[in-house]
């Protein structure tokens, strides 16, 4: 999976959004894949993936189904999965998002039916196509199962996600629930590739005894740097620490809080805690507004996006100010339709789970002819 989740719907004059394009070139190859209706499609190449993605933007269900089948298992699976997630995140059409969810759910059902049974010897044709639904698409299948109240299917999908993404005994509960609090592991794995403005490797709890020490460690590790802070036990904010332009011995701090309605004084106490930690703060800017009223329970997604934008803009022209960029993005997010913004948050959650799954041993794919 790529290092960034697509945010193409957030375009503005002030910012170039994180890339959702094809990324590095994929070596050309051809193969035969099989649709769930049994039809075989031959000679699909890496160049064809882009063409399929273009067709899928018009809700061509065959194109979406073919991308899902490709994503289910072969050498081009990663590219197909990435394009599907990008399409889900950036499409303004609910019918396209629904098609992706439904067919991801159908692919999971196919994988389940194709799995080997302990009471039956495996006599499968070893040339039969393989299927293994990636975690990102499995999450979208779970969203569909939950929204259609398919309780048993949702439970099965959640169990599958748990095994793909988390070690035994430490799995996150309620993976498919909208109000689930994003774990520190998800945030850190999701942002570990940031280089221009890296994320501090320890997530902080506001009020903990180690809070001042970890802030000092973050600054000493080099600037600019992002720090994720858990405020009030269930809300992520992002601190972006940068050297002051006029006096490099001092700090400019941008605090991005997506919920200005958290208990009054929380952000002031956070600023005070940073000052008491001995940080030489020159400026403190708070941004974020009331974004969670547009997409509830999305603080983890916003925390990641702010760190991502900070990473992409670090080292850019002096005229490109982070505060102005994030203010423009915040206004754009606020003006986005609730459904579109919610889809973007769902895609980010799916991508975070995929990042976790990519750090775990891969489960074997199963053959479709079982």
C-alpha cells in the first residue's frame, strides 16, 4: 500500500493534496482472472488497471467487480486495492461507494466459501485463481455488513480483521463501530514513513508524568516534528513543532484540534503544560474548529492528515505557510457534504488497518474452485 491515503477531494489553491495517483510505475504483466459469476477475463495488464479505475468512476459495476477480483489476489493486487480505496475516498457518488462496499462483501463471502475445510481433503486445481481480501477492502465489506444489519457477517469480518491486523490477545475491540477510538499502533504505523516532518515515536497522554520529558525528547530529536497527544482520554490532537523563523532557538507550535467543544480550557491547559515543560514557545496557533460535528469520531483521521500535510509541506517555499494551508483545508472540510467527508474518514480507517496488516505475517490465499 502507498505511504499516503488519497485526499484528492481536498484540493485548494493553498495546498497540493497528498497524492492519490498511480504512484511508482508497476512492471507490466499479464494474467487471467475470474469474475465471481464464473466468467474468465484474460490479458489484464498493469496498464489496464488505470483504465478499469477510470471506468469505475462512472459506476461501471463490471469494472469495479474486476478490480475487486484483481485485488483479491495476484501480482497486481496492491495497485488495484489502492485505486479502489482512492475511488471510495474521492468519489462524490454514493452509488459508487455502495458498489465497492457490496462487492467487497461478496468477495469476502467467496473467500469464505473457497477456504479449505478440515473435514475435506484439498483436491483443488493448483492453477485455480487465488483470493485473499486485503484488510482495507475487508473493512469496507464490514461497513456494508454493519449498515445492512447483517450481524453474523459483520462479526465474521471483524474476527478476520482482528487476526489480520493485531497480534493475538491485543486486538482492538469493535473494529467496525463508527465511534471506535483509533489506537496508538494505528497512528504510528500509518505515519512511520513521514520523513520531512516525522512523527514522535511515543504518543503522549496529556496529564501523564512523562508528558514534559517526552516533549523535550521530541524537540531534541530535531525539528520540524509532529506529536500526537491524547487529551481527556479519548481525543487525539496533533502538535506540529517547528523552529521559529526569526529565532531558531524558539518554537512555533500549531495545535490542530478537530473538536473545539471538548471541555472548556483543555487546549489552554495543554499550552500551559508545554510551557511548563520548558519549551521556548514563540507562537501558539490552534486550528481545527468544529470538524467533528461534520464527521463524528474522526479525530484519529484528522490527526493523521495534519501530520501528513505537515510532512509534505516541510522544506517547501517559505511562502507556503502551514497555518494558512490547514485553515484552507479546514474550511474545505467544513463545506464538504457530510457523506463525502464520512467516506474519506472510512477510507482512512481502512488504510490504517491495511498498514497494520502489512506489518503482520500474511495469511495464505485460497483457491476459488473449492
